[in-house]
C-alpha cells in the first residue's frame, strides 16, 4: 500500500483545494474530496520525508479536515469533521459544477465554481457547459469567463461593458436598456442567471454579479432554446462564511452617482449559517442631457445553511427597480448611402442632445427573483442538485418614437438601393418606375407618437440534477442527468398616444401625450416546457482521451393570443424536439487539449402570429493550452453554424405600425476566434481576443450590426511602491469592424431585385483606462471610459431613425469610486 512507504514531500502552505491536488501528485495516492468542503481551509507546509498517511495528517493538522481510507477502492477520502463549526467560504454561484480529475486525484461532482481564480483575469473552471463544474481545459467547447476582478476594473453600467472583451461578442441594439449582445453573429434575446433563463428590458445590476460566463455556440443541454451564437450566464454572488463588509461610492460625469453596500459573513452559534446583503442605489444623468436620467435600486438578501459537511442550502432574493431614458431622437442625412464612408445625421440633429425627444420617454422595470439551491453529496461518487427560481417582471414604459413614413416604397426598383427622400411607382403607362420627391420628414414638424407599454411576466423554474463519477479500471466516467420544468406567463398591453410634431429649432420644447382609450396591442402568452437530459463522458488513458455524448428531449406548449383584434388571433405550438451533442477531446500533453463538438438547438417562437421552430446546428474544432502553472490560457476555435427561421424585430415597425412585427430569415455563419486570458507574469494580466466570421442571409447579404472582424485587448499591472500602498493600473481597447447599419424592410423590389443595406457603420476603436490604490481597508479607483474621447459618431446599428437601435457614442467619461471594508 502506497501509504506505508516514505516519500519526499515539498508542499507549500495554502488553500486546501490547491495543496491537496499537489499532495496527490507527489504522493501517487488517489484522493477523493468535495472541493466545496475543503475550500477555505489553509493547510500547513510539509517539507521532508514522511509516510504518506503521516504527511497528510501533518498537512491537515491546523484545519477541520480529516482523512480516512475507503475499504473497497483504497482511495484516501478527505472530509470536514462534522462536530466542528463550519466556516468554509462556499463559492458564489448556484449551478452544478465539477472539476474533471487529474491522473492521480478524483474530485467529486460539484455544483459551484471555484471562488479562487488562478489569476485576477482568469478562472480555470466554469459551469456553463453541462451544468456541472468543468475545468476549461477539459471542456470541448469555447467558454469565456469574466472574473469579479475584471468587473471591478471596468465598473460597468451594463453587461456589454465587460463582455465586449470576449471573443465573438459585439454590441447589439437596445444600448440604453435590455443589454442585447451579439454572440457569433446572433443577437441575444435575454440572458441566463444562475442557470435560469431570463428575458425582459431590464439591465442586470453589476452589484450582485460574481462572474460572467459566456458559452459560445448552440448548447443542446444547457440552453436548448438559447441564442444560436451562445449563452451569457450571469453567476450571482452568494453568502460567504468569511466576514466582509464593503461600502462603495461612485461619482462621475454621467452613468455614475451610485452607492453600493455588500455585507457578508457567518452568524449563529454553530457557524453553520452565512448571510449576504447587497443594496445599491443610483441616480445619474446620461450622456445626452441632464434630464435624460439613469435610475436604479437593488436589494438582495441571501442566506446559506451548511446543514452537514456534505449538504448545503442557499436562498436568494434579488429585487430591482430601473428607470432608463429611452434614447435621443436621430435621423440620418438623406445623402447617406451604402457607399458613404462615415454616415452623418440630418441637419438640425445633434450628437449630444435629446433632439426633441421628451425626457419622460423611458423604459421602467420592476423585478423580483427568488433563487433556491440545495446541493448534497450521496456517498463518495454522486452529488445531487435541486434548484428553483421564481421571477416577477413588471415593465411600465412610456416611450416616444418617430412616426415617419414607411421605407418600403423608397427602394429603387432597378438597383435595390434605398432613396430616403424619394418614393417609386409605375408611370401612367404602367411600364416604367419613376421617382417622386417625397422628403422623409420636415425638420420643423417631425411626426412622433407615444407608446405606453404595460407588461407583467411571471416565470417559475425547477431543476433537478444528478452527477456521478466512477472509475472502472482504466476508464473514468462522469454522468450528469436531470430534468428542468418551466412555466412562463405574460400579459402585455400597448396603448398609443398623440404628441405634437418635433421642431428641431425648438428641441427643448416639452409636451405630454394624449392617450387612446383602446389598446393597440393586448397580448397574452404562456409557455410550458419540460426538459429531460442525460450527458455522459468517458475518459481513457489517464484522462487523455475523453468522449462525450448528450441527449435532451425538449417538450413545449407555447400559446400566444392577441386580443386587440376581432376576432382575437390565437397561435399555438405544441410539439417536442430531440436534441443532441457529441464531442471528442484529446490531450497530447497535460496542458494541451484538442477537441471537436457537434451540437444542435431548437427554439419555439411565435413570429407574426405564426408558430415556428428555429432549428440549428454547430460544428466546432478547437485547441486549448495552459501556461505558467495554469495562470495563462490560450483558446483557438473554428466554428460553423447553420440556423433556420431566425427572428429579429422589424425596424420598419417602429415608425409604421402596419408593418410586420418581426423579420424571419435563414442564416449561415462560419469563423474562428482566438482568446488569450490570464497572467503573463504574477503582476501582469491580459485578455486579448480576435474574431473573424462570415455571417450571411439566404440572399448572400451581410447581417445588420454584425462585423466580419473584431478584436480586444485589456491589460492590468499591479505594483507596490511601499508596504502600505498597493497600486493597480489597467488599459483596454476594443476594435469593432465595419458593419451594416440596417436590415432592408423588404427582400426584393417589385422587379425582383434584392434590396441592399442603406448605410454602413465604419470601424471604430473604443478605449478605456483606470488606476486604483489600496491602503489598508480603503480602495480608491479611477476609471476613464472612451479615454481618447472618440465622439460625434454613430455606434450601434439598427435603422435610419432612432427607435431601431441607432444611437450616438458617448464621449469621455471620468468616474471615481471609493470603497471601504469594515
């Protein structure tokens, strides 16, 4: 037996998660433990020659961990002594997670990611692959993780302020709200929070975020109904058993003026309970005007109960309220066309003004999310997770939109080009199309309308998952199986109002809407779904060859009823899909993996009152490597995606209510990504990414807001000038390539000529920088957004008028925050 032999050990003191792994490597023993149960325990240094059992006992002497040998397998099992108070700091997030075993150590399936990153900018594991913790090197897909340190450096107003440094992500529409993002060319329609899907117009407040994971490509297990390009999974903070209390005050020119409190620690006699309370409040001006406001409140109480060393229960409430100015009024100059180098605004419009839009035009939301998570280990090889989520979403929005004429009859029938100030019709003989001058708007009387949207959505979700690991000779297995049940109920009422036209010579004029008595839209919808899934991984040759297969049955009942018409329009989709994925991963060296994955996805949608399935597949080849003892990682991925019936909002509907709500198309995409993340040295961290893709619709046209090339670079350097001051400086830049600015409102002209994009957004670079200094319990941080002050340009794409996603880029913004721990 190996433990009877004496060996030379050189294991430094440190967190038990790392030191036990190092001990297993040096001893040749098989160690089994729950990572969550040993995390936070600090083992002592051992340096000398000992018997294995004696060395391990010495290591654990100052901890509340003990070891015993399994009689059947011979493995050494490390557990927490149940009779001692539990103070371990459980990791932040809720979903299942597991770190695949190395050649000499077995780690049981876990449900949370590690709370200790290997570098400020790099985490070594994630849960966004198949609901269990997975070492990123051993995951046969492209997954990017943004740690809390990255979030703190960037001080984001919305998720995209952080995720723009991830390969494959671009800015979508709704830059003031909804936080839509484009992943591998496909615009997101929501996000996942603690493994539960959310939709709505609310931005997620950074105060409650522990980390952000982006799993790219269709995922048949985690997100069968997600965006084809990938899923954004927000991992929220959780109670910690180590006491910490922080108050942060943020001030700046705009998108600032915020106060945050984050309190956590143990309580109770036996130390088995931990709490967390997060509160934040913000009231700030936006870039465009003093009376264009950004307001928000968040309150998030949380509680964790460590019932036994192997069982933990956590419950969280995250309640939020947001009020966000909709957007400034913008219309492009009529001369702007597809070949125009830099599109400009029409005369009378300013890049930094509301341009006549009323300051009460806003998106307002109130949300309450309850999360409950129970995790437990069943013996030495299995673990179970039961998670539930209930969400209440209320949107009370009053918004102002331009009501300019439709663009459908403004495309040149012979060329497919848009002529903004000309309409086209047959001449008197009915043989030739001729143009008629018809300016889209009069700058002294631009027609507008008001919309009052009242939406109430309730969602309930339940997940039950079982994860198991076994060793059968030279084959190790990981099985993850479970079910997910979801119910979604939505009632949305839309009322229109009349407003006087906007006169650009009097952009500050105030007006109130006169509301119609009848609803323009009165939609009631519900969706019930049942997911049954199983995922199996087989590992051979000491984990150097891994085969994975997964299958999911996705049963859906989706009903939508529009009650504003006579008779009401009812659409029903009652169907199921069988989805699957398969992958192979090979590790030629311990720090290098090569993989191939094939995955499918399907989404039930009701578009323009038609029930549809959006189906797609992805193939991905990739390589991953780790350097400097896992501190730095490099990921290369090449992918192709084929997607049917992709639904996007119709920009023409914003100004013409008779136009269809959605546009539907088939898309094909392929490209590659490069992502370098982690520590170049112990003091210098980096995120460097490059993306190239080729996304085209069925007519070979590029897709609105999607660039063929994007890249990003973020560097952080830490240093000390004296023992009392710790400094950190960072700088970042993102490059967004040229992209189409709009989607043609019709595919063909009356003569059968394909229509074309009417303008392009030129490539641009966004920079930011920051500096922080910590002295004892105090932290002072300066963040400079748009460091080079690249202003007076259009940023995200959408259409030729605001309301479609078109907006202007904010100028330089200096923000200063002060944090104190007490």
